[in-house]
């Protein structure tokens, strides 16, 4: 028996806003103390992403990653160290203000009533994902959660999606048809992850990726806004039935 459509979401920028990271990036970018360079083409969210993706539960590993990643932007070694400490301490204080992306709850409700099942596949830590899972009551809609702690490799590798599909197979008790699985993301790494896992990819232009970079990643579908997902087959067909 065929299973209903499975819609996987990237977390930051697709499920929740990232205002805390953007605000922290803005505060630090304004500090001349760091002697920033090569930031002309960087947006606030790019700085935040660089930090988030380099961060780790292991503080030593995180320090080494961020020390290397920000070498091109903060020339001074000791100032990079201070940037790491200050950024890491600051942004969690503002995450309590993060919310679901606008209109997302209504869309999830409509699709959930039609039988669509949802999961989250993210490069964020399991601890952070768990905090939002509880605070925003994400279990109301999402039944599978995959963080960077649940897989040995992160996106753009396809393995995180395969981990999610294994959970869905156990949950549904039926083989998973990859043609009936979609991963929606706002960065090229999300699209590459979906392509590498052999599932369909949906690029969301209202997130943090640029239109050009997302188009180059060769997504199956491109959406300007999350609301447009209701116009995609088979979701539109389900709503009309």
C-alpha cells in the first residue's frame, strides 16, 4: 500500500526564523574592534551560518572550526578567539524570541488533515532542536527529527535524509517510495542533500539562500514562499479531494 507524501523540512529558516543569530551577527559586525575584512558580499545570515555550521557541542572542536572559518574575515588570531566566546554566549539569550515561520502552522494544519506526514532534517544540534521541539510543540505536526547528532555526516551528504526515511519506514510499516518524499530547504546544501539521497527537492526563496545559489543546486521545485507548496502536486490534489 502506498504511503502518503512525506515532507521533510530544514529547520532554521524553514521551520523557525533566525532572528537571534542575525541580531548577534549585526552586533558583532558593527564592532570595528574586530577589523572585519572581505565581508562586502556577506549578509548577516551568512555570518550567522558560518558560525552555526562551525559550532559543535565539543567546545575545543568548535573553537578550532571557527578559528579556521573566520580567518578570512577577522585577521587577528586573538580577536577571533574573543569573537568565538562572545558570539557563542550572546545568541542563545535571544533564541527565546524565535517563532515558527509566518503562515507555517496553518499550512502544516491543512496538509496534516490531508494525511501528509512531516519530518525535520537539520544540521543543528540535537539539544537545540529538542528545546524548540518542546517550546513550539513541534510534535503536533512532525513525527521524525534528525539532527547533526543523529548521523555521522551532515548535509549536503544524503545520509541525514536516509536516517529520516528509516524512521518513517518503521513508523509506517511499509517501504518508502522516494518519489513521494520531498525535502524543503533554503540553502544549496539542503538541495544537494535531497539530490544525494534520491528524493525530490524544494528550494524556498524566502529563507536565507540566494536565488542564484539555489537555482545552481538544481532543485526539483522552486517556491517563492511557503504558501506556494499548496499549489504543488500531489499536495494540491490532496486538498481538492
